[in-house]
C-alpha cells in the first residue's frame, strides 16, 4: 500500500510539473516572440559561421540577398523583421550566387541574362569575390571534395550550414534553460508553487491524490500542448492543491496554531520554489516521458496490491486430519483472479524529437 501511495504522489507531482513547465514555456515563447530572440540567435550564428561581425560584411550582404531578404516579415532592415529560420538550400544558393556574380546586389549586369552561370569551375575560380579569407578557405575543401559535381558541392555547403545551426540550437537551448529557471523561480514565488508542500499534501490527502492521478491518466497531451497560459493555469487551479497565497502559506507570517516557530518554517517555501524552478528547466517533453513510464509501472503495481500472488494449492488446502484435530471442519481457501487491466497511460509523443532550430523544451 505504501508503494502505491508513493507512486501516486510521484504521478501527482509529475503532472503538476508538466502543467507548470508548459505554463512557463508559454511565457518564454511569448517573450521570445516579443524580443525576436530566435532571429537574433540565428543572425549571430551566421555571423560566426561566416567569420563576420562587421555591420556591412559578408553576413549583412547575405541577409540582403533576395533569397534571404524575402524571408523577412517586413521591408525594414532591423532586428524586428529578421527571419527566425533560413533553409539550408536558400543559404547555399545565396552564398554561391554571391561568390560567382559578386557582392554588388545593385549591379544590373549580374541580374540579367548575360550574368555568368553557376558552375563548379566558375564557383572555384570566382570564390575570391567573397572577400573573406576564412570563408574562402572553408568553401574550397567543400568544392574540391564534390568530385566535379555541382549538386554535391551545394550539398556539402548545406551540410556545413546545418552543422553550424545545430550548434546555434544548442546555444539557444542552454540560454532557454537559464531563462526558464528564472521564469520558473519567479512564477513559483508569485503563485506559490511549493514542491515540498504539494508533495506533503498529496501524501496525506487521499481524495485529492486520487483526483490528480485520475486527471493525469486521462490527460490529452495534444490539448495540453495547444493550451495557452491562462488555460494551463486553470488546469492547475482546478484541484484543491496548496497553490497560491493565503494567510497560512506566507512564510513571513506567524506559523499556524500548534506549530512551533522555526527556521524551517521560513526556509521551506524557498527550497520548494527552487525545486519547482529546477523541474521547469527539464522541460515539458521530459515530464511527458517520465509520466508515461510511471503510469506503466503503476499499472503493474496496482493489480498486485489488489490481488497478491497466491501460495500453491497444496499449502493452502488443509488436510482432513488438521480439520478434525482443530475441532472444526476444514476451511476452504478462496482465490481471487487478477484484475483485467491496469490504469491507462500516455502514449509516446513527438515533442521529445523537436526540430533543433526550435529549441523545444
């Protein structure tokens, strides 16, 4: 019984972490969309890839190329209109065009029918047009290893770009984790999401624990993923969990009647907020997966508790002599069958393999 209680408490905590992680991620996405952080990180990644931090360097010229500038959200050249995603094919074609036809995008001779064709030999011969020694040295091996095939050279440039974008995605994800920790800690303190108090309440309140576990088992992950911040908070608020502030929850107030004054009474909420914030940094995909596994374990533990394994029939059935010597008839031992099915559990989701450029958490 104790094992299943602990499992149910774990399920309840994981479900709270899942909802709260989605809530903090929604806040983070709103901030990222407002500040255009994805677009800014992409621009910095391309500047590092092209070894160019100057305002009017190769990276800036690349962003002005029609294949790239068409991805902007507006006509103005500022950070608020930067594209948040550049396909590898667009990057490679724009870079090859700048190498063969020059960096002067206003030159009409390079835009008409008389413009030079992009061929492998022409690309290698005119690579000095990029006026960037580091990029030239990076492109020459990619061109030379193509085996005389222009399509293979383009594929090599795209692979070079993709590997750099993987690193950019890693930078963005690490930065996102730091931002999520700050958001999680602030939101935990603001609405009092204290892991220690929630776990204690779930352990001692059977009715509340059963309600949260039932909701976790029936949760629709697609609906949760598409929910906005207010809907996610409503999901947290639908239970009588110790979330929010009241007179008894304030650590600066006097402890409840019958509870002695102690430093733990003051520090426990802060520790609970820190644990919640750390849980948020793991991301909603982690809690989805962990909830799947815990529900599978729970579905196997529950039937064993309700119907424990039986001893053999020979040991359970008393002999006739034992029945007579005991002064009463032999007692028949009843046996119950194992329940048909366990509790429902989540199916694998697609969030864990999110697009690397998205920085999904």
